[in-house]
């Protein structure tokens, strides 16, 4: 998937509303954070007013005794501000971390539930950037920017009122200068929003390149293509740098304008205030209070540019996360489904099955009819790209049929709860996928209740006894994707995981391709016993795999072209003979 296009410029801050369902349960903590921040700001505003009272009172009158209560009052407000600061930090960190955890959990849970077709379309780097960098952006906004965006806006309003009360002509002049500042700021904010989205999307593209390079490091090194891979990465990194600099340039202009505005206003206040004091329209204490109040206003004004820019960046992050949360769940439990009795072994039937990838008008499968009786093993053969793997993926609903149905003991697999379906259907893929956990955890991934005896049987069937020679046996962690093991060892563990507990239906997608001849023979000998007690659909590319099956089904043109024993098909089906004649390993199989 390419980087997503830049969003519409208008109304993007509305994307922040996506956070409300996750923030709502912590609204008490958020209200406490907001209240503490607001009260701390108001306590800060009391100091300029006390200063004015000191200048126009005890200092003007020479009454030293009157200074004590005013200074004590200033101290009380200072201590209160410090306490409120602590309270704000405590409640803010608790709430933002809780919200981040809930949002991260919701996103991860959604990624687990989204269909395989979604993961086929989306690069993993884009998913990772949304789950990491975008999530961090949301946390920082909730934990800091959201609170101070509201508090600083309120502070600006309160200070503006106090400035008007203190000396309204000068206060009105200050307020009028904010009009062009606001118009200019809004224009640049929209530009910043588009630039932020482009940067975030490019970060996802870069993350994809890094992940692919790490996973494919053996291929890259063996082919001597380090330079080519680096050049591709460097080109995207340079593009990201250029986009980041565009964003920084816009932000710098924002900061420049918001920094210049209060300095010009301060000059205006000093000149206008001096004239007002000389004419008697304003006291010296009033001018000191006016300047002090405006000084308090400096940080809110300076921060608003940054906070609005950060709000736009967070809105883009919410949009990107929302794209995943809004993806439709096309493979789900039907309403009202309940567990159904499924035999062990079960009868598996494909009835007029058709399948086309989303957005494609060319079906991969069309009108597939095939029945596997309980305890029968059927080898599925066909040319490369004929749809063998797609057909096997329909049994466990990794994809859903677009026509016809797949049944277990006469029950449409879509009428079975997914949890039940995937507990009775076990799959081993050609590319063995293991996880960064112990051997035991990898084997029991689909059967958490498996006993030690069942584990020992599965390990024996897959000829995976090498696990007992690992440093900690079954409790040895095997590293990311199991790359500390050989390809054959990984495949044997994946096969052991599939046959663990003897499932009702076993789907094997060329599970022995990485094994040597000797090990393959041992695995096949043990596998025959397992296959006798389960219904098995086996994608076959090797002659020995075909000979494990009771029957062979030839897949061609998206349909089952013929079904029979290897001998029967070899004698009666030209298409089957042609497949063998094309250099397939199946040509070695003999009746």
C-alpha cells in the first residue's frame, strides 16, 4: 500500500474526537488535571494584582506594616501554585498513560481481528508506525497539549478581561492586534496539517524498508546487494528529511510570528501606559499590574502556535489510527452462532466454492466441488498459481468464500464460532512461522491445554526430537521468527504444532519441503498414523507427499478438474500427465 494521500485541509481537528471514547472513562482524572492547571494559572494571575496593590498602597503611602499581609498573601498563592502543579502532573500522567494503554490495546486487538486480506494489502511498516510513533503523539497530546490548549485559551480570555478592567483603551488596542495574528495562524495551521500527514506516512514507508531489510538480511548479504538496498532506503530517508524540513519551516514561521507579536505589544503597552500615567488616566501601580498581567500572557500566546500545530499533528495521527480501527471486519462470527457438534474426524466438503480477492473481477476459484470423507487424506495438486493455498485457507476462514460454501459435517464453517472452528481445524504452512517465545509456547499456541504426553507425541510425529538437545529443552526461547533454528527444524516444529492433539481436520500446505530425504521418510512414516485418525487436505509438490494420500484432486482453471488415485489420474487425465511432464517433482511418483 502506498502512503495515504494528504487529508482535506478543513475541519481536521474534528479527528481528535476519536479520542473521546477512550478518554471518557478517565474524565474524573482529566477534570482534576484541567482544574489543577487552571487554578494554578489563576493563582499566578493573583501576583500582578497584589503587586499593584503594594505599589499603590504601602509603597505610595510609606506604610511598611501594610506590606506584611500583602506579602503573606503572595506567599500563599505561590505555595498553592506549587501544590496545584504537583497535583496536575500526577493526575495528567495517570490519565494519559491509561488512555494510551486502552487505545493501544484496542488497536492491537483490531489488527488481530482484521482479515488476512487486509494484512496482505498493508505493509507492516505502516502498521508499526501507527502503533508506535502515532500512538506516542496521541499520548503527548493527551498528557500535555490538550490540557494546556484549553487552559491557555481560558487564561487569554481571563487576562484580556483583566486588562480591559485595568485600563480599557490599552486593553482594547492589545486585543485588536490578535485579529491578524489569528488569521495568519489558521492559514499556516492548515498547511502544517498536510505536511504532518505526509511526514507520518513517509515514516511508515521507511519503517517498512527497515523491517524488510532486517528480515531479508541473509538474502541481501548472499546476493551482495547491500548497496542497492541502502540506496533505496537513503532515497526515502532524504525524502523524509525534506518533508520534515518543510514542516519545521512552517513551524518556525509560526513561532516567529507568535514570538514577535507579544514583543510589539509590550512596546505598545509601555508607550501607551507611560502616556496614560503622565495624563493621570492610569496609576503607576495600574501600569505595573498591566505590564505584569501581559507578561503572564506571554507564555500562553507563545505556546498557542505550538499547541495548535501539535493538535493538527495529533489529528493526523488519530486519522491514521482511525483508518485501522475503521477497517471492516469481514471475517467474523455470524449473529447468533453457537457451537455445533463436529466429529473427530470430520467430513469436509467444498460445495460450489468460488473466491475472488477484494477489488478484483477475476476469480481465483470458481465452482470448486470436493468432498473429503471422515479420516480421508486428499492431496491437492496443481500448477503454480492455480489457487491451492487459497483453497486451503477457506477451511479455517482465513478468507471467506465469495460463492458457495465450505462445510464440516454438513455445517457451513461460517455458522461455527471462529474459536470453535479454529480449534478443530489445524494448519501447517509451507513457510513455518515461529514466534519469539519458548518451544513449548510455540507448540501449544493453538492448544494451551495440551498435556506433556500430547506434546511428546507431536514432537515424535514431526521428528523434532532435536528440541530436547536445546539448552533448556522445551523451555528454550528460540528467538525472533525462530531464526536460530534451521529451515527444516522450523518446519518440523510447525508440523508438530499442527498435529498436536490430533485435530478433526488437518490442512497441510507442503509441510515437508525443507526436510532432507532421510528426515522426510521418518516424518512420513509417523505422519501416516496421524492422518489415519483425521481428515486431511494436503497441498502436494513432492512425490512422497502424494503417496501419503488416499486420493488426489487436480486443481486447474479455478476448478477441481479431476479426482482419483495417483494411478487413476496418471492413466486417465492428460492434464495431470502434463503437470508431471512440466518438470514437477510429482513426476517421480509412481503407482
